[in-house]
C-alpha cells in the first residue's frame, strides 16, 4: 500500500512542479523520483534502477538524435517548402483553415508510425505560418499531438504491436475492427481543430493577403501572445522588421477597435520570410526562408526519394529505427553537404535540439526506472484493478478503456502494455471478456499518451515550437481526454470493445 501511495504522490508532485513552472521538466524528472526512491527505502538501488531505465531508452535517444539531424537537413535543403506553399494556398490566411490544415498534415504524416517524425515535419511546415499570422503556437502543438495520438494506433506505430505481443494476439485482429472508432476519433480532432481555429479567427480577425510582406514575428512575441486573452491587444502592431501589420476583426473584437490587414506572404520567393529565434537558413527552431543558402533544388528528387525510402523502411520494419536514421542522416549530410565544414555547420545548427531532446530522454529514464524498479507501477495497477467490484467484471473492456487514460499518461507504453494490460486481460477473462476486447480498449488513450512527459517525442514538439512543456500540458490534456472518450464511446456503440 505504501508503494501505491508513494507512486501516486510522486506523479502528482512531478506534474504540479512542471505545470506551475517551479522546476524544469528535465530536473524534476531526475530529482523527484530520486527523492521518492529514498523515501521508499530503496535508495541503495537507485543507481541500478536508473541504469536499467537508461538501457531501455538509449535506442530511443539514438533514434531521436539522428532523426532530428536527418529531418533538420531535409528542412534546410528545402524538401518541405512546397508543403508550406500548398498549405498557405489552402489556408488563405484564415486561422480556422490553418488549424484544420495542421491537424490534417499531422494525421497524414503520422502514417509513418513515428511521433518525432510527425512533429518535426508538421512544426517545420506550420510554425512560420502561425508566427506570421500571430496565432497561438500552443494551439498548433495541441492539435498536432492529439492528431498524432489517434494515428499512433496503426499496427506499425507501437501500441498495437505491444498489445498484440503482450496478449499473444494478431495485430491486425486488434486494429482492423477499431478503424471505424478511430476514424470517428480523428474526425473529432478535425472538428476540434476547426472550433479552435474559429476561436483564433475571432481573436485575431479575418486576415487578408495585402500590403508589404516584411512583417517579421519572433518566437518570443508569439509566446507572449499565447498568454494574452482573446480580443486583447488588438489594433496595429509593429513587427521586428519595423513593418506595421494591421487586422480587420470579423468577430466581437471589432467593436473594440481591432482593425486592419496582415500579410502572410511567408513562402513567396523574395519576401525574406519570417525571422524566428533559430537560424535564418531554416533550422528546426527557425523559419523556412525561401532564399536560405542551404537550399539544394537540384537534389530535390534525391532527397524526396531518400525520405520516402526512410518512411517505407520504417513501416516495413526492415531495420531497427535508430539504425535507419543513423544511415539516413549520414547519407543526407554526405550528399547535400559534401564538405566537412558544411557538415559541421549543419550538425551545429541542430545541436541545440539534439541536446535538449536527448537530455529529456535520459532524464525520463530516471523516472521510469524508479517507477518500475521500486515496484510502484505494479502496486498501483494491483490497487486499481483490485478496486473494481466483481459486479463490473463483465464490463472490463470499458474499465480498461477508462483506466488506460491515466495509465498511458503516467507510464511508458512498454510499462502499460507489458505490465498492466495482461493483468486487466486476466481479470476480464474471469468474467468472459475476450483478450481482443481488452487489447482494443487499451488503445483508447493514445491521443493523451502522446503528450505524456514520459514520451520523448513530445519534447521534440515543444522544443521546436519553443513553448513550455507545462503550457502545452495545460492546453492539451482536457482536449486529448475528450478525444479519447469519443473513441471509447464509438467503440462501445459499435460493439468493437
């Protein structure tokens, strides 16, 4: 019982500290579990637990390191510039269309089954547009993570494969019947994106593509605007380049003097683009300057085919993911930047993201290592499963779906699917609930899981978007839970789970 209480208190302490910004995620992921390990009387085993956690997450850190370099190079050389231009044409400077376009792009890219890939491509394509239109960057991170969570259930994405392995089932038998419920969940994400986009439209007004294209917005300004209530700060404002962007409000803000037009000429050649906090040539934290010196238009088709080959190899699982990105990054650097000096410059340009994300992965290893090594996870699971009355036994699929919401947020997928799901399946079997129903129900909470502090890819998302993890959490959790409940309700109504 003590371990159960300590486990829940440790998680609550961690979340409280990062959401109130009393500690950074990295330091709290390291220090909080270390403290609770000592309180649990297992301080002498702390080093052992941490090394076990690091051993489990080291391949993930290697994958993220080389994936950031690979996709960073693809961004530098201009592979994704056409996507930006296409989205810009679709969005027509309408915030509602921009947010919906973000959700659609994230969902499509998520078909590769890798969250970090999705976040890098989506943020690189959409962030300059959000900054140009002065939209909330937190809306982008929330929609991107939630859409990716729904699509993360593809058989090659991880959760479905883990559920199949843990319960000795076929991944296709789990996933295919879930497609209708997941489709409804994805539609709910698109509907949510449209609603949030309309809210942004009311806050900012309907923008038009007119006037000079030199308005420049920095990431710091965007973060400031994220903390400004809707309708506040209206009127004309001057960008960092000295140009004035004005807006014509079509919502309630019009009565208070929001006025004018803004110019989102982001992807048009010769406009100079935006200037973010990142490198001007188009690094992961910057913007897609159409005139940056790192562009390689003559190598466009080589880079496109290389990226396609990477995605196909990922889906087909021909090689371990870290190995795929190691070879892809090395090949991309060698072909696009054949000189040593150029390669060093490209690696240095993305070193900040690499260091931050890799550091977060190893910090998360401390948290997961202690949570698992001390036995807290196992005791927490037994306590919650034991609290289920026998009368609810025939409804174990529903209970599994509901329990997956907190468990997949506070635990890694490995811990949940290999540690908790078999216990739930055994309890369900005693009441005639098939393991297939339990496996399908266990996928319900993936929209929330992708914003868990224990998911390394989420630090790619918040790092590239330059937002605080605590801010992202506050903006995302309630909507991700809602989408998870929509999927659960659809699965129950359709008789899937």
